[in-house]
């Protein structure tokens, strides 16, 4: 799954139980650090966990938990969000990389700008896209009517590009694998809404409660990049968490067209 030494793998196993947090402040009592060395961490973030402090979420954030609990701490970048290279929405689960030094943070940010960090997501969406693969290229900015939301062509729009591939067509829904070229706030959710296929269960851009979901069906399933210090290839995957797997199983029970493809397994499904 990733290019690491035996020592790194032992450290990876150790860190899966190293960063314990209070259940009062986070939905999971265990923070899963799935890859680490002295320069960076790859974390499998649970849904419901905010990445860094913001209005209404001053405590119990990922950056605070790592800074105080993970051996060696994290660092680099904005002091209010130390080590954070990119983010995931609160109710999006999955993988993100965190720097542990100024140098690692600077180099990872540069790699992100140069689109050298591969980020793949799985999303269950309403309906069936008109093509098995495609690219959504539309600028995203702040929704002028609802300030907590983003919109295509909204205020202060910036370029945004999302690639998608159909993984499986089911009855009324489709499982997509998505890859980001840019990282705008709510990018995948806004782009999929814009093409008429919102993420299932999305309370902001779709229909909440679809398939029994209590959040959007969106999971950061893979991250891959060249290590900014050592040059080794880091390639990590994360399976669907239980709530999303249950929703997918429910969709499958409702029927899948013949020849509609496969449910992803070894690459994160």
C-alpha cells in the first residue's frame, strides 16, 4: 500500500493507538494515524471531527488533538492550524496529510499547489451521470444568499476542477471515484450538485437522510505523493467507514443494473 521501511511500518502500527482523545470532544475515542515518520503524518479522520479551530468549533479539533497527543507534535504554516496542509469538511471522513515541521509543511504545500499530491474520494450520488468519466471545471465562490455555503460562480470565485469516474451504477444512485486538481471549500459537493447529481445524504447541497445517512456520503479514500524529504513514495488507502458501507449495502439491495461494474475493494471501497 505504501513505500515504507520495516521500521516505518512498525511505527505506523504503534501510532494507530497512540493518539487517544476525549470522547466528549470527538465522535471517536481513537484517532487513527495510519502512516507517520518524523516529518509528517497521514491521518484517517472520522466524520464529525473538525480539522482546525473555527467559529463555533474552538475545541476538540484535529490539529489540537495531534499537537497535544501525537509524539513529536505537528508544525508549520498558520499557528492557529499547525501542520495542516489541506482539509476535509467536518462530516467528510478519510485521509489527510499533516506536516510535523516548517520544512515539511512548506514542501507539501508546494506539492499541493503543483498538483503532485493525488487525492481520491468515493461519493455516492443521486442519479446516473451521462458519461462513465468526465471533468467538472467551474469556478467556486461564496453563496451570496447563504453564507455557510459555496456555489458555482459565487462571490470571489476561484478556478476549480474535479475529475470523476463511475465505479458502480445502482438503482437511482451511482458510486463515483473523484480526483481533485484544486481544493476549494466544499468543491466536490458543489460540483456534483451543479451537474445535477448531488452527494447522497448531503444536508447542504442534496437530500438529507437518503439511504438512512446522517451525513454526506463522501470519503477521502486514497492519498499518494512523493515524500517531501526522503523522496519515497507514500501511497495510503482507507476503506469506507461502517455508516457509508451500510448505506451502500442498502442501495445494492434495492437493485443494481446488470453489468453495472463493481464495488471497489482493494483501492478503498
